[in-house]
C-alpha cells in the first residue's frame, strides 16, 4: 500500500481550540491533500466547531469529557486505511505528516510515533521534558522495549491497530495506553523525529503537569498489572516473603535457643505477611491465565483486519 493510494484520515481531538484549529486543518490539508480531516469536538465552549467547519473539516461531537473518550469515538467511527492522530493546538509540525504516513506504508508498520524535537525552550518546558524522559524510561524498563516519546500526541496508525485497540483511558493517559498496546501485541512500530513548537498566543494548554503526570504513572502501573500480572503480583509476593523472613529469623533463633517465643505479635505479623505473599503469588498465576486469554482475543481481532497490500511502488524501485 502506497501513500498515494491509501485512504488517509487525519484525526484531531479538540477542546476550546478556536484560536488554532483553522491553521491546523489548513496545514494538514496542504501536507496531505488526499486525506480527510476529521475534527472531534469535546464540549468546547468557544467557536471551535464553527471555525473547524469553515476550514473544511468533517466535524463531530463527543459528549464524554476527556481525550481518551474522544479517541475511542474516533477509532470506532472513522473508516480509513491509515489514521494520523494529532492535537489541535498547532504545536506539531504538519510538514512531517507525509514522512510518518510514508514510513507506515513503506515498511507496513502498525504505528509510527512522531518523536518531538523542541524548537526552543518555550515549546517543551524542562519539567515536562524531564517527566516525559522519566515516564518513558520507566515504561521501557517495565515492558522491555525501548521507546523515545511515549507521550507524543502525533502518531500514524494502520487500520489493524485502530480496529483492534480497546480504549479504556479517559484522559491524557491515552498515549501511554496506545504505546503499551503496540508493545504487548508485538506490533511493528517506528519513530520519526518531528519539530515541536510552543502554543501560539491566546491558546492555553489543558495539561496539568503534576495531576496528569501522576495519572500517567498510575496508568503505567495499572497496565503493567493487567498485562504482566505474574511479574507484578509475583514482585509483591517476593517483597512480602522476604520481609516476613527477616522478621521471623530472630524469633526462630530465640526459639531454638530458649524454647520460647518472646515476640508473639511479630510472629503473627510475619505469618500474616507470608500468607499474603502466597495469596499474591497465586493471584498472579490465575490472572496470567486470564490475561493470556484476553491477549489471544485481541490478537484474533487484529488478524480479522485485512493486512495492507504490498507497496508495489517501492518494490519496483528496489
């Protein structure tokens, strides 16, 4: 499948982006003239809907608040071969869109992430950059595959990815869920560096640094417990078991020497912790079986979508 023959849908989630949406729609129409531009408005209180309509976008409304809820509706309602997801705040470089789509089609990938390269300090505040590196490194360590920008809102997807992705997130943690879905399904994924700029004057960010950062961190832990339950609950079990052994060794030594148990409450605590460790371990075993069945269901949903046809254009070049 080549970029020239693919049905491309540009998906733009919006909430109060009247200042920027017309430029975003225009820039992506110029970058991908064959694409259909979809703007999904999420209860905007300004003129976002009217401005997007005047700019020529296909506008729809999502009443459930939150970016994750908007992406869920986008993926369910829009039919295409290639999906390009981008924020409506005019911070991402539309000129990079052909490169993302081209690589997705040429290499038959399921996701291509636009890795942000800030043009100046105002575009990517140090706190946000540090938080992104911290969360990206943490997720990569947990799931065992290197990622460079898990929080990027600029991504290209195959139809297979979109139609097999069960969206559960409601807010800005959706990008984390997108990344974990690709990692756990062992999908072919690529990255393309793209310029990242500051919001224009009059436009305000909806991202709350500490609140949303905490929610993203909790999402990573939640997804790890869901996708890797044996490792997650096994780790808890090992921690409890080691703590119980540390507590009980002095008591056991005293018992061997004197035949007495002088710290009875500590012995009870250690016993309880060991019981909890056993329960946690077996919970991990049971949930691992459940997770395997759920992963098989997602894999079947993925395989039900037709694969993209070979890219004859590039085959002939090679």
